[in-house]
C-alpha cells in the first residue's frame, strides 16, 4: 500500500560516488604544503637519525683506535639514554592516544556496572559515545542548523529545473497505469496530443502545489524529522564512526604532540644522561635517578601534550602578532570545521540517511498525510478538465483513483532515487552551512564541543605516562648496571 515504508527511496551505495564528484576532499594534502612544512614535520626525525648513527659509529671508531673496553662501554651507555628517552616518549604518547579510542568494547575481568571503569579498559571515546554524540549533535545539528532554514533552501525554479523531467516521467507512468486499470479501451484510442495535454495539466497542478507543500513541511518539520536524534542514533549504533571522526579531524594534532613529545624526550634524555654521568660512582643512585627521571618525563610529556591540544583556548599573539600561542586544535578551527562538516554530512546528515530515518520514524505518517492531502487537492483540480475529455472516468471511482495515484507515485519515485538524493544534498548543502557556522564559533564554544569528553580521564593518561616512565627507568638501570 501507499503507506508502506519500503516504497520510499531506498538507501543507495551510489551516494558515495556522487559525493566524490563534489569539491576536493578537505582531507587531501593542502595546496600550501611545501618544503617548509615538510621540514617542520620531519626535520627532527632526520636529526634523531643522525644521533643514532653517531651513537653507532662512535664506539666503532673508539674500538678501532684501541680505546679501553670500559671507555667504549661508557660511551654506549651514555648514548643509549637520550635515544631510549626519545623512543619511550614517542611510544607512550602514541599509546595514550590509542587508549582514547581503543578498545571499542571493555576488556578486563571486571566492568563496574557496565560503566567502562573497573579492572580493565575501554577507549574514552567509545565509553562516552552517548555523551559525546549528544553534545556534538546538539551543537552542530541542534543549534547551528535549523531544519526550517534547510527547507527554505528548496526553491520552485531550481526544483523544477533540476527534477522537472524526472517528475514528468514519473507522472506519465502513473497516468499510463491509471488508464490501463480504469479505462484501457478509451486510453488505447486516445490521440497522443490528448494524453500529452493530460500530462501537461497534471504537471501544472504539481507545480502549483509545490509552495503549499513546502510551507506545510516547514511548519511541521520538527515533528516529521528529528535530525538531531537521527544523528545521535547513528553515532551510537556505530561507535567506530565517532572514533574515525575524531582520528580524522585530529590527525594533525596527534602527529604534532607525538613529534613534540619526542623532541622533549630528547632534551630530557640529555638531562638524564648528565645525571647518570654525575652519579656514575654511586651504585644505587642509578636505581633512583633513572626511574625518577622516567616518572618526571612520562608525567610531564603527557601533561604538556594534552594541554597543547586545547590550551590556551583563545589566541595570544606575541612577537608583534607573528606568533599565535593557542591550542593546536583550536588554532586550526576553520580547517577542522570544514573537515568535521564533511565527515558528518558524508556519514550521518545527508539525504540518504534522512530518508532512511524518516521511513522508520513516527514522523513518516505525518509526511504521508501531507503528501496524500496535496495530491488529492491536485487531483480534484484536474477533475474538471478530465471530465471534459473523458466524462466516463470521473465518477464514483474518483476517490479510489486518488489513492492509486499516491500509491503509483510511491512506486515510481524510488526508481529515480539517485537523482533525488543528489538534488537534495546539493540544494540544502548542509556541509557548507555547518562548516561556515562551526568556523565562526567563539573558540571556547568550539573547544567545549570536544574537550569535556576527555577532561575527566586526562589524569589516567598522565598517570600512565609516569608508570611507564618508571618501568623503563628500572629497565635502563638494570641494563646499565650490568
């Protein structure tokens, strides 16, 4: 029947291909990526490679020139300390970042009241998926995007210029099916120009009903389609979607803090090396200095790395305005806004998803009611003309025919769903609207969308760095002591 959800446009895999034809993905390499950016991102690792080569070559040179075994061993010990510090710092920050996202499900022997806490671990993002999805969607879809203004994006001229031919084809097929059901003999001998005139009149009434339908949908859109609830349900049903979203929009920040962590590790590693050299004659000092410095390095680098993402919230310009001291994530607000909007519209808020959600929601009946009402009014308008052409068809069966028109249209529209979903996405252009408004948010509101999710568990990540630092320090002390 006409009320069956299965008759509305199905979800199409082709939408991904259609989206690929739009503007270049914001996830691609930026056009201003040059040698300066390359060296900024990779220069440290070249320096570290040189240090590693020196650490290997120097003992070989010392052995070749006959230096004592104790001197060679001492040089190897000293060179290993900053190298281990760099590798450890980079690794534990990487590990802390992974703990933000994985595992998706709790792993461990005891999960306290299914909270994600207990003896074990669950990634921060999947553990707080409900809170995160609610907060993000409330801002992006609830406050920044109003469905009434989305409906306003549909204009008469653009709608019929784009879809007029498709709608005419659907209407022609509906006319053919109606005629073959109710008056096949008359239809078979009816001149082509009369059939064309009936189609023209039907399209005129369709065009005349566009604005009334649009206005009624606008007035009832919140009761028909709850886009915020749709987005939240989508993210909760697929936690990996949130993980993917955060990893994509924050990938530059994650690379930055791992790189900065490694750089801090090198500096602190040289400090460790000096401390080790000073305390070389004290047998027990190594067992204190290396674990203690590992604790300091682990805690400090994780704390600094986390703070650098979101702090300071507001820009602070120094050196005559040439340098902006601000959280690295917030400093990239405009770029992140564009990437986030692209990800949200590609995966969650688009014509395909909205149709899928609508047909499974209570608002579907209201949408059908509006469609029935205006289709019936359009049919009544052409009744007079149809009666002049074929008086025998307009009678007691007219109400049944109106029901059939709705049913046949529901059969025809899904056949052109690719065209309809592409048009809807291009007409409403939620991606551009969302990106523009996210970019224009005050930094504290933009930060408040994402940071609170992590704040509660930051101490765990900082503690992790310290614990790992102590373990590595004890391992170093054991190795160097022998």
